[in-house]
C-alpha cells in the first residue's frame, strides 16, 4: 500500500488460489495479454451508480489525491483505457468533472444520472466469461515497537539495504521493457538478493545500519510486509509511519496454501486470522512456515500515508489496487462487491452487496491480471477483520469523461 508493488496484499496472497463453488464455475476466457483486451465499453445504464454506500468527504479526498498524481506527470503522457490511449488532459478532466459533480451536492441518484450523461464506462473482462473480478482486501496495521533494540523488541524492520541493486532489463533490450531484476554485487557479478531465511535467520543484514525500528513479534512483522505499510507505536506515545520502499526480488510463495496442503488449517477456515492463531499456538513451526515465502519487503519512513504505488495517500474504502499492466493508474472506477456485517462482538455474521466509487491508486505483487482487485479498508479492528476475510467476486468499472 511503492512502486510499493503494493504489498498491501490481500487474503488471496495466503491462498494462492480461489475457492471453487459447489457447482461448476464459469469458464475462464482466453488469457488477456494487453490493456486493449482488459476493458470493454458498456452502457452506463447497466452500472448501479446510485448505490454508493459511503460518504462524500473521503471520495473527494481520494479524487484530489489522484489529481496530485496526474499533475506530476509530464505533458504528452497517455493513459490506457482499454483499446484507447487517452491523453493526460482527458484523464485529468475526468477527475475534475467528477469532482465538480460531487461538489454540486446532488443526491446519489442525481449524481448517477449526470455521470451517465458525461462519462463513458468500461467494464473489466474479469477472470471468466461472466466478467467476475475477485476482490480481496488490505489494511494499515498498528504495531508496538522501539527505535532501539532490547530483549523485548528484537526483530528489526529494515529500510532499503545499501547493497541492493535494481536492474532495468529494458535498457538493454527493447523486448524486456518493464522487466526488472533485483540483486546485489558479488565480486564482478550480480546475484539474487538475500531471501527471507537469509535475512531473518542467517542475519545477513545484521549490523548494516539499515534497521528502521524493532518490533516484538516476527509474525506481526511478516503481516506488516504483506500489507506494505503500517504505523509503529512507540512507548513514548509517538508514532512512526512506514511504507513499502523496495523488495528483495524473490517471487511470493503462499504460506496459506502451504498450511492447507499440510492440513494445518482446513481450506474452508483459511484467513489471515486463522494463520495468526496457528502460528501463535505453534511458535516452534513459525520460522519454517514464514521462510516458505522467500519474498521480503523493505520500508521507508513517511510523513503521510499509507502511500499507494502512485505515491499519493490511500483513502480508506475509496482506494483500490489493480494490475497496472491492464488498468489506468489514478483513474476513477466503480466497484460492486460484498462487505461484512458484524455482530456487536466483532464477529462477521453475514455479507452484504454494495456499490462504491473508488480510485485506482495502488498495485500489488499478487494482484495480477484483469480479474483481480484489492480494496483498502483503512486501519483499526474492523478494517483488519474485513481485509482478512474479503475474498468475493464482483464487478469493476472504469469511468472516462466523454471526448
């Protein structure tokens, strides 16, 4: 939550797959390999724009944040909306027009009609023939920590190591545009960077001076890396906000899938909370399980945030992460999905369909293809539970002002 590759990763990271319904699922379409295939224009009347379930203040804030991103881009930039290469000016006008409509204080129904008049709407082709997008969630955790290590706070959270190098292969061959490698120098060679086991158990970064803070729990540190951002609360009462800065370049491997395969947690009971509970009860197994995922995240301290992959703050309930290879960064979108219904004790007792305007402001290592999206829930207990359990199909639309 970069390019914070948005390690505000969601529940799907732990699984590595999705749950199959009892009946035969819709067939997957042919693989989508370019932005031109990812979006199809549809009638605005088919989108339930009246059903936004949140207040407007956060929505206005999110729109303004995306405008900050567009204002940083150089003139001449084009942004892909499906088969269209849209000039930056039109992308900005989309947000400005929508912001003007919001400030008009229309009801959601009146706003929906004006949006349908002024905007073209595209739908993601999704992951199957009925254009479903799998939604997961992420949040910003708060963890107790210290600026100096002691017997309690002894697990470091690292900034970017000085010996980490990122190589842009596109600068060598055009066919490798967008492909990067992460490594370190070993003599006159570049070799892969240290894995999670080498960093956490073998101490390869001990004494390098890249420690930012120390925390008491290696499991919470792992989940902090999954989310990609967080707040470290110090004993003094002060806070340190940290955000994704880089990764070690290793591919993500799902510990949730590992734990299901080993029958540690039943598939139907899998969630971030279930993983936490198991690792708390079996601390002797924690290191081996966490090392199954060699990917490692390095952080930086930030003043505001959490920051998305377009380097603007994320807005609770109004920011999503998608695959930047397929969808327009910073753009206005509308989602249909489900949200949890909580009992007074915080237990989820059901799920309710909702619609919502959102801004595409983040990316994620596990958020790949046109059939995936990650919703940022914010911080606090509700956000943590909702993000840990959301794994529902829905629909994803992008809005572009008429030319």
